[in-house]
C-alpha cells in the first residue's frame, strides 16, 4: 500500500553463518555460552527471506555485501563478545584473565570471521 507502483523495497539481512566463528570461539571456551537466545536469521534472514518476501513481490533479488574480518587483537573481539545479548557475562567475567589469554592465542595469527550480509531488493 505504501510502495509506489514502480517503487523498490530494500531490506537488509544476514545469513546463518554470519560471524559464526565467534559463537564457536566462545563455545570452545565454555560450551554453556550462548551469545544470543534469539536466532534472528531464523525469523528473517538470507536463507528464508525469498520465501517470506515472495508472496508480496514479483521479483526478489539478493545482493551480498562481500566482506569478512581478520581480527589480530584480542581486546576488540572481547569487547564485542561482552556486548552481545546472551549469557556470556555469566561465564566469562569470573574467568576474564583466562578468557583473555584464550582469545589472545586465537587472534595471534589472525582470527577470520565470515560475514554473510547484504540486502534484498524487491519489486511489485
């Protein structure tokens, strides 16, 4: 109703493997850690976006943003991990020195992180 007849709807999304290495990293440290209770990509993401958008648009195209990260310092990665909306602080804060040492070893030669993000362009 809001989109003009020739208008294009854009929405961003990411895939199931987006930054998955970070979750594996914290689980290797402590298997109880979950960085996010909600897997938002299951609600709307790269994989299910076409089926969710398809009923409303005649054309749905995925445009991937080619990107990745190579983290060479522990501190920024730890800061990101601690800022997530999961239970990580419950298991990391009391063992912070051990966790910092663990992450420092993992980032010493560069820690590669997959980025699987982009946007859908949709036409009526």
